[in-house]
């Protein structure tokens, strides 16, 4: 048993805790899956496709933004969102590497 993790997670994992927390919800997973490579989506596009209220959808978008998985840019009246592919891949790769090397 690796008891050194009883009080904290590995340092390199700390920066990914919010990523995994954000991805723990199926609606937020759906939002991330909406994006084609390099695509920008408006909040309205996402709201129109999810079976949630606008308020609930914006909450999920803000959680993803807080984790760094989405970035927003306002252009005119629209807010365009882009996915942070590199952060998600980095979090998953780091976790997979740990599983391969240590478990």
C-alpha cells in the first residue's frame, strides 16, 4: 500500500483535479464531445442542443471554463467557446502513465 497518498495526491495530479471533477458530469462530457477539431461553438449552439435550461447549460459551461477545458471569446453579441484539447490530453496521459508505471 502506498500510504504516502493518504494525505495528498501526487503533485503533478493537483493541477488536473478540477479537470477530472469537471468531466465527472455527463452533461459536461456531452458539451466537450460537441466540438469538432479546432471548432468554435457559441453558447447558443450548445444551449439549443442540450435538454437543459439555458441557466443550467451556462452553469456547466462555467465549470468547464473554471477547469480550463473551455475558453471563451466575445465577438460582437456572440460568445465563442473553444475546447482546450491539450489540457484534457495532458490530464489523461499523466493519469495513464501513472497507471502503466505504478499500478
